[in-house]
């Protein structure tokens, strides 16, 4: 019997892998930051060693900024990822909590 992925195109497999990776990083970030901060942050992008987080308001952006060094070290150390930078942007319209 064939595996289900044998029916998928390479493009679809690649898309599924990216979606899985995105969900993984959402969980890693949300677990590390904890409540209530993780309710105000959304994963923007994570590619080429740059992580972009979207925050829903300036108040939570300030809290995130304080925690960014620890998050960076956590990702680099525990998850062994080459992370060059973490950026954050404030956008109340782009919000789906982690």
C-alpha cells in the first residue's frame, strides 16, 4: 500500500512541511513566553535566521522587547537553530494569538 504523501506533489509536500514547522515554532515561542504575553503575539515569519513576531499593542511590544534576549538564547541553545535576529512589529489588525 502506498503512503498518502505519494499522491502529493512536491509543492504540496513542501507547503505541508512549512505549515508543520510554523506550528512547531508557535508552540515553542508561546510555551517559552507564557501567559499573558503569549496571548498578544503572533508568529510573522521565520526564515534565513530571522524571526519576526507580530504584537497587538505597544504595551506588549515593550514586554516582549525585555524578553527577546532570553528567547533568542532559548531558541539557539535548546533548539539548536541558527538565529541571527528577532524582530517585532506592532500590528493590531494582524492578530491571531499563539
